[in-house]
C-alpha cells in the first residue's frame, strides 16, 4: 500500500475515552478497542499519510525497532482494510 490512507466515512462510529479509542463498524456491529500504537495509527489515518509515513512517525514516537513497528502497522492496516474501515488511494 503506497498511497495515502483514508477512513471510510459513514462506515464507522468512534469515540475516545482517555487513551482508548473505540471504533464500531456500522455494518457488522464489530467493535475495535484501540490503544497505544493502534490508536496512534488510527488517529493519523487522515488522507494525507501513506503506510510509510505512518511508520516513520511511529518510529520517532515509540521506542521500538522499525521492523517491529512495520509488522504491527501492516497487521493492523490489514484488519482495517478487511473490515472496510479504510482504503488506500
């Protein structure tokens, strides 16, 4: 996925409480509880960042190896894509 990532507006509802963001898939009713890096990724999906840009920002913010962050980001983006909550441009 090399293009900018965008949220599928109208497909979900979200709320943030303290450090947790809860996203509900309006089609399936499934909930995603996002904390830590998952919440950071979700907040950054705004149509201006690619997968690579997300990873570059997280490497600065979190004390993890870039390869580990990339693996986590890829797994999370795959879940969001599968649920139809995001798309790549």
